[in-house]
């Protein structure tokens, strides 16, 4: 008989009852170092007092009023995001997929309003992940995810990552814009080259189309900049954020330039929960931490230290790992043996990670990890990798 909770996940038999920083404790008292961070979401750590206190205080006052009224917490969070980024305006929602839906709708609607209703197609990239709603599934383009859900939503074209000629060839009179993750998360920590990002910007300008960035996973400080595109010195027209933006509280956002955002006038788009006082209080508390002086520099420093350790592990265990990759604290170990086996070996050592595409083990710890967390994680990885060796030897001997 089916379980009461829909079994659409292969869940590990672990249940956590509390956390502190990068550490989680199970209901039966075991301790794990969480380098998955709820899939790159618990950005400022578990049990963060500043975040928890802010949420609790707001919950006691008012959680939800609907978007029929002004919401000071949302106005404040939007203003802070505008001040910190390229954006002129922000729309809040509850998840990543919803943020991407909003971003896609903004691009299409702006083309429509500018007299180009025929320009509705979005160029996306192989290996992308944009979400599980019908339109974001089509944008993702992965056949496994699309199968059985009817005709894919029309208007998404896929080209290889880091191939400018393929992008230019895909642009035609129906193109509204380009949608790209500066660092693909689910796809296996695959980075768009800095030059490619610059070229996408100039290509969008040349053809009069929009550059939309999905920074749901790589944004909110994860690469060591507030948003990953800042490394390329470019600005998008529109950007989606979620995951780390709420530090574990469900929150998504679409950040836009006025020229693309201004056409979502009353009646064109909406959400009941999106941007409510509770969620935006969480978002403001997260920003307090991430925008504090020196915080992002520390992400860079810790990311470099972790990456150096990962590279050494890849060198020391060549039959388990092929390479280390990524930027800041969105890192990956490309595995030789199935990444799921390495993940299980790490879990057995007390270290949580997440698998990703291309047989990569994703390492996306809370941004607040300490140097000793890094040292402990690397030690657990070494023990876990060593535990994988006999199996590899067996396979090699066959
Ligand atoms: C997780 C993710 C999404 C989808 O977010 P949900 O909150 O699961 O809807 C979209 N894009 C990227 C890059 C993601 O990592």
C-alpha cells in the first residue's frame, strides 16, 4: 500500500530534529556535517539565531495579509535587493520554479508589449535545471523529467553550454531571450565561462533580446559574490533567485530591470503567499548576514580552502574521483565510480552531500561553515574515499 506521504523521493533513512551551523542531529542522537545544506538552501546554517528570532517575532505579529495590501517587509527586502544589484524592481514568490515562471512570463510579456508577440521563445542550455512546473520542465528539457506529462510547453530551445555559435544560430525572429544558470547546479556544477557570459550579454544586446539568469542555486552569495554573474562583470535583464534567499524558509524572487519588469501590471501575474510578511522577514534576516561587511570575502576564502582540499583528494584517489570543480561554495567532485556510492560512503562517515548530473557529487555547505568544519569534512571525505577503494579494486579485477 502506498505510504501516506507520497513516495516520489528515494529518501535516506535519516530524520533530523535539530541543527546548529553546518551540523545536524538525528532523532536518535547521531551527528552529521551537512555539506548539502538542504540542497544549497540553508545558506546561513541550521538553527541560525538571528533568522529564527526574526521569524518567531514576526510570526507572533502577523504572518500573512495577501498582496491586496502593502507589505513593509517585502518593500524593504525589495529595496535592499535593488540597492545591491542591477535590478530596478523585484517580484516575490515561494519557490524556484515559480521564480523562473515569473522570469519567463516577464520576458514574453515585455516582447508582447513592445509589439513583438511572435517573440516568445527562450534559448536554454543542455544540462540545465529550471524546475518541475510544466513550463520550467520544458525549459529544463530533460526527457526523463518530461516523459508522461503531455506535450511539453512550447517555446524552449536547447543548445550546448559555452558554445556561442550554437546560441547565435538558435536566435531567430521568434526569440525573446536566453535563460542560463551561471553555474549549473543539478546539471553537475558546470560553470558557464566568464567570456561566454560576456558574449551572451553582447549577443542579447545585438539582437535586442533579454538575458535571463537562473541564479536560484548559484546566487545569494554561494559563489562569493551576491550573484554569480558579477564575476563576469555583466548585468542581466532579469534574474531568478530562491533556495538560499530564505535560508530554509520558502521564498523566491524575480529581480528585473524596469524595461522588462514594468509590463507585469495588475492582472497579469500574481501569487497568494508570495512575499508575505513572514517570508520577507526571513529574507531580510538572511540578507543581514550575507551583506554584512566581509561575509562574501569569507565565502571566497573558505571556498578556496575547501577546493584546494578537494583537488588534493581527487589527486590522491584517482580511482574514485576524476576532478574537483566549481566556484566559492558551490563545488563538485566528478566521480569515477557511481557518485551515489561515494555519497553513501561519505554519509557513513557522517558527511552529507548531494548527487548531481554528470556523475558529480555536489558540495554546497552552508555559507557560514567554519575552518574546522572544512577540515572535518575533508577528513571524512578521505575516509569515505578510502572505503570505496576495495569495491573499485574488485571491479578492476573482474
Ligand atoms: C532548485 C532549482 C530550481 C527549482 O527550484 P524549486 O524551489 O525546487 O522550484 C530552479 N533552478 C535552479 C537552478 C535550481 O537549482
